């Protein structure tokens, strides 16, 4: 992977959705909440993120690994 390329990691999108629901929890609450929230992610959301990878890879290729947005 090119250095500092968070757009190339599909799990960053999922983590962004999860992280807002996990703030201010102790470890036990965090485990429970994370499990519940992960299980609540629709399969269609995961498929959509994965299906978007070719577009992300093409954008990276077209910009020769550089930034494609400011």
C-alpha cells in the first residue's frame, strides 16, 4: 500500500461508523457494544464497501499513488 492511504482500507469506513457509537465506554461495555454494533451492520453495507474497492484502486492508479483530493 502507498504510505498514508486510508482510502484504500475498506475497514476504515466501517470503523468510522462504529467508533462514534463506542465513545465513553469501559472495557466490558466496549466489548459488548462493539459486538452488537458489528452484528448490526447490514451485509449490504459490507458488500457496498467491498464493491467500491475497484473504483478506489483505479483512482489510486490514475493519480500514481498521490493524493486524489485535497
